[in-house]
């Protein structure tokens, strides 16, 4: 973990996480995209905070993409985030894009 990543995270004593040092994760490497969407030409981009979703949709739309979102399922969230599952599932979505047809 880099110093930048450590500084960007809350101090351990203030963090709601149960792990001592949260490890940054790249969800696209750990959580495969929805195969049905991939077959339709969609590309999984990232998990997004619902509060900023309009910003991401506007950005990708302006770049010539269609945007599709999927709610996050509890099984998509790692075991170290067990206490946060409900919050993550309610506040975040997985964003998919594809070039406009």
C-alpha cells in the first residue's frame, strides 16, 4: 500500500472496518461482470456511489456511450466488509457502458 493510499483512508481507530489495515481492492479483478450484459456488448466499469451517479452517466453519455446500472448484491462484497454490506448495497451501483448502437 502506498503512502497516498494510507493517507486517503481514515485512521484505523476511526474506521468502521474490522480489519487493521484495509487493503485497496480492484473490484473488476475480483468480481466478474454480469455475463448476460457482456454478451449484449456491455463493459463493466466500476462501482459508483449513487450520489454521484448522474455525474458519471452524463460523462459517459457525452462521450458517446449508453449507460446501464445494476444494484450491488451482498455476495459481491468481500467478507471484510460484512458490517457495511447493507449500506453498500443501498448506496452503490455497478456501472456498465457500451458504445451507442
